[in-house]
């Protein structure tokens, strides 16, 4: 999924009082999930009704076993799952995201469907750990290749009995904007004819031009008319090569949503919530999940602190003398952002990603279900 590059120009200020209560209240709303069996026109969202948000989880191929374990444990709470299995070729072909490491688990697809969880796999332009904009551009600007790509995506969804396709093409240029929109229009029409859903993952931004060329490549208003879901990747406010800081501060997420719902019908907007963080070692960050962050806290006797925006973090020196600063997400920080789903009447929430998260994100749900 996305690694956003955002200029750190905003001061962080959000009130976190009563965050634990917020978690319970919002998750009570989230468990009132709605499953629609088929899409309608691209202008109408077939997958979520106001007041009945969807809950969606991503399955990364590089940690697939652990992610599917979470899916089976929480399948009563999840509406959809998106395994990251496929990638685009410059020819328009759809291939496995990594020939060596990707295993398309057809048994898991069948089991998810049996449990009422829709399977909408993700197709990316991630190649060898880098976002390959050139591969997408070669397809978008060549009518024959674009037609091939649409054909392959639709054939994939039909042949594998998926419920739709999730498009996550990142780091395009402003010059690709119109062609990207045209491609999505063609794909949406073809998928609709096969009773399949189109979802599109978009970079977070607070204006149409955003803060980089890749933001201009994505026409929120047009894509909001075309897609059944728009999954807004509201995370990586701080990233691997940025200074240490919160990955998804609530006030920034709020700002993104405030603008987004002026461009896209709120019931099509799916809020992206990251369940990961970064461990900055001498200024360079590496991905870390909640489980590992808490293990570091215990190993180095480093207490978890909380920033003004509510993000948990900790710092310590390793046995080798390296300075570590870890910012991550837990149930409290996640709950504060979940509040925004009901505040903006959004279509739902997606979690990037399943596996290694704070179990309290899920564990508190049974007690909510028992409430009158």
C-alpha cells in the first residue's frame, strides 16, 4: 500500500479526552455492517449505506498467513478483505505481484466467501519494492494496452470469482490525470456488466492539487463518480525518511476528510486506518507493528508515551548504542480516528493491514455487542 510523502507544515492539535469512550461508541456503529451482493451504476455506491459502515482488511502477500489468521478470528466483524496479490505489467497484462513469494490462496477465497466476507483483491504497480509509475503510464497512454489491461482485470475477477477489483496505482504524474480517469471509467463499466465492484485507493490530500504531482494525477471528483468505493490512504504523514513523528495524526486525517467529502459522496469514502508504525534508528525509519513495538518497550524498559494528538510513541538506546524512536498505532489512537466515520457519515473503514495489530482493536467489540 501507499507510502505517502507529506510536507510537515501543520501543527498537530487534537483533543483526546474521552478517547476510550470514543473507541467503544464508534466500534458499536461499525459492527452494524451492511453487505450488498452486487454493484449498481458507477455513480451510486452499492457497498455501503449511511449509518452502516463497512469494515475492510488488507492481506499483504509477505505476511499472508498471519493476516489470514486475523481474518478467520474476526470474520464476523469484517465485510471485505483485499489480498495484495497482483501487479500491472507495461504490456497491460496482470501478473502476480511477486513470482517468488505470492501464493494465491484459493481455499482462503472460498472460505472467506462462505463466511460472508467479500474478496476484492488489490492490483498494484509495486515492483521490487518500488512504485513503478512507468508501467502504469505505458498502459494508460496506449489504447491497445489499456484495453488489454481492462480485459485482464475483468477476466481475473470473473475467473477467480472475486467480488471486484481494487486498483492501487501510485506515484503517477499530473499528465496522467485524464488517462487514469478514462481507464477507471472503462474498467467500472466492464466490471458492472459482470456484477463486480470497482474500488480505488487514493493518496490523501486536502486540495485538488495536493502537495505533489502524484496528487494531481488523481481526480477525486471524477473518481468519486466512477468507483463504487474510494479508499483514502490517510496515513504515512510521517514516513521512513522523514523526521520521526505520528504516522496518522487525527487532526490531519480530519483535514483530509473535510475536503474529501466535498469531492466524493461520503457513503463512497472508505477511511484508511494504518495499524503499523515506524522505528526510526539514527534518523532512518523501518516498518514496525504494534506487537513488535510493545516488545521493544518491554525489552528496553521504554515507557509508552502519548503525543498531544494521541499517537503512542517510545524512545530508547539499543545495546549497540543506537537511538530508536518508535511511533505506532494502538486501540486508543485508532479509536480516535474511527470517530470520524460517524462524524462524516462515511461508507466505512479499511485497515492497513491485518496482522500484528493491537488486539484491543477487535477485543472490545464483543462487549459492545452485548450493550442494549
